[in-house]
């Protein structure tokens, strides 16, 4: 259960990339680029320790115990996303991810909080996370987006739990967890394709991985320390 909560708020998943001809012998020396892992694989590997640490610290039974606890979780995710998403735009994420506006999490979180009884004025007064990383370029912005996009996969896993325990649905109170609905897997694949296409050089991959690590660390502090 702990790993499912991590998925809902920060975890990432990178399906294995199978190349049916990668094992074919070649008499040519492989190019340096062919020896490098994909950018998505590099992101997964670079953030794995942070992933594991956050998983150990989160408690799904507490955070989804009742509507009040669940709403508190959404409030903190709202505070994180309202601070981070403008930085993605400022970092030029649109150059690498054409549909980034459609991927924003803040509208979904706002819709959920309204459904759970928060007034618009109360939402506007919610705290904002003050330690989200800056995005100095599109590669860094993609690293931040990697953490948010990974959350959509785990959200789909947790949706049945929230439906059964709290009586919520994708249309009422659980929009954030429902995310892209049946399109979640395909949207994740298209995101991965965009990351690999943009971060095709070691420098861009390094920028993305550093940003993803910083995002994980900021989210851990925000959820596990400042939200305590």
C-alpha cells in the first residue's frame, strides 16, 4: 500500500524498452550515443533512491483514512503544483512538450477541492510550497514534469481505493487520481517519447535528472515534513 501512495503523489514508472534487433551482432563499433541509456531510463535510475525513501515515509492508511485526511493530502498537492507548474512554463517546457497545458494538474486538484467543500476563497489562501526547483531550460522543466506525470500512473491505481473507502469518483472528488482516464498509459508513453527526443544529449539528460531529483526532494519535504 505504501508504494501505491507514492505512485499517487510522486512515483515514476518507466516500462522496459525492448528493441527486437538490439542483440543482432554488428561488425561496426557502436557509437557513444548508442551506449547511453534513454533519457527516461536515466531519469528512473537517478531518482530511484528518492523514490524508495519517499515510499518508506508515506502512510496510505493515514492519508486516505477519511475525507478530511484525503482533503488535506489534496491541499498539499495543490500547494505543490501551484508553485511548480508556473516554473515549468517559465523554463520553456512548451518547446519540448507541446501538450503541456493539457497535462496541468492544478485544475484537477482545484476541481476536487471544490467538490470536497472548499470555497474558492479558501483555496486561494492555501499554502504554496516554497522549495520547488527552478527550471532554467526545457530539459530541467521536463525533469520536474517527469515527477508530476509519473503521479498519474499511481493515481489510477489508487482510484478504486478512494471510490470504495470514501465514495468518490473520477467525476466527483477524485479527478486528480483519475487523471487522463483510459488515456493514462498512452499519455505516459507520449511523454516518454518527448523526453527522449528532447534530451538526446548528455547535457540535456543531466539537466533533466538533476531537476527530477530536486523535485522529488522538495515533494518529500512538503508532504512528509511541512505537512506533518
